[in-house]
C-alpha cells in the first residue's frame, strides 16, 4: 500500500507540474559584498528578453533549466549559477559573481580581472569599488577577451609549439638533400684517376697527364657546384631555424608578460588586504619601458602627487618606506608641496 501510494503521489505531482505555470522568479546573489555587485535583477530580465527566454507564467513542462543557466553563465562575471523550481512553482536563480580586484581601463579595454587572472568585460552600469589600472601598458589579450589568462597563454603557447614542430618537419627534406649532397661531394673527393692499359697497351704519360689535368678541372667545378648547393641547403635550414628561434623568443616574451601581470595582481591583492592602502590608493598607472619592463605609478586619494613604485620588485620594502614617509614626513612637509614621490631608490624617498 505504501509503495502504491508513493507511485500514485509521484504521478499526481508530475501531472500537476505539467499543468502548472511559473508563478514568479526570485534571483538571489549569494556573494554580494561591500564592493558592490556586477549584476542586478532587472539585468537578468533584460538578458532573458534579449534571448527570447520566457520564464514567468511559462508552463512548467516547457521550462528549460539548462538553457536558463547557460544564458546567464555566458557572462564572464558570473562564476556559478543554479536554477531550480520549488513546490510553490517559483523559479529560483542563485548567482555567484566573480570577485574582481582590479579594473583595466587601457588600450580600449574596460574589463575586470580576478586574483586568479580571470578577465571579463565590465558589465553595463557596473561600478565595483576596486582600483583602476590605466597607462600605455598593452595587455597580452584583446579588449573584448573574457576568460582565464593562464588558459589563453597556454593555448597560444601550444599554437606556437605546433608551428615550431611544423617548421621542424619542413627541415627534413633539406636534411636529406644535404646528406645526399655531402655523399656526392665525398664521392668527388675520393675519385681517383687510373692509367689505362697494362704493359704493352699502357697509356702514355702525355695522354695520362692530360686526362689528369682535365679530370682535376672537372672535379674542381663539381666541388664548387656542390659546395654552392650545400650553402643553399644550409641557408634554407638556417632560415627555418631562425623562424623557430623567433617563435621561441615570442613564447618567452609571452610567458614573461604573463608573469609580470600576475605580479601586478599579487601587488594589488597585497594592497587590498591592507586597510590603509586599500582606502588610500585609487588608481594604478602602468607603463612599459623600451626593454619591456613594467614601471608602476600610484595615484593616491590624499595629496596631489604621484607615487613612483617602478618595477614590481621589493614591494614590501617600498610600501613600508612609503608608509613611514606618509606618517612622519608628509604631515610635517605638507600634503600639497610635491608633485611626485619616488620610492624606487634604496634607503630614501625622492620628492619633486
């Protein structure tokens, strides 16, 4: 009887569900913080409208939970989404947004980046309380990129590896031609002239000397020709090797740029974990020197000066020195006296 009742109840519930409609939709942002939110409830409704995705008052049997989750998850700022129905025919959507630590506004880009190096374009009408990065620095990805930087770097490294392997395969016919040419050249070197005949029929000295002279001339021409061919073959191999080396250099630059950018994120995270610097620093200006090194400057909330950090090295020491200058120097010297505060040099702060 219990089993029969359970089967009957399940069938009845399924029948009611097929006849029912979505009464309302409730959206919950599970990780809202004091920095703000990247998405609002009205934007979810607008998103569904753009994709002609019906929810409220839609028959429950036609509701596609997977499609709902996929439409929302396409936005890079959504870390996780879960859509489900409750017994009162209410559609619930639980969202977890990513946690950006920096906003990039440079080279036509307006994107947020998380501490793990995940980039996504800034959603419309969004404004999180995070530092802003400006300057002439050119990121390793385009303005509309969204995704993991590490995965993008690995993908591009893999593409370069494929081209390097292809170039190595292109060398193979040249290696064979070079080997064959070397054999022919060796054969020319080993070629010896023998006197014709024996005893009575022995070739005369004059004829033999003439033939030796002609053969030597032919061997010299053949050697020059084969050496010329060898240089051409080696030139083709060298050109392919140069292309491979240039690609390996590109790989190293790409990895170095990624490591430098992650150092920047580490610096930003360090600043964000310090209450004083988190409230004081509002903008980061990143420039790239001709050698490719990154040079960082900071725009503080207090004063009218720019702080020169320089390379992303010895950051703890530079911040400690800067904080001492903030607490013991600026109150006595005046907050508006200098245009630039430079902490790049050892054991001193240089002000201009």
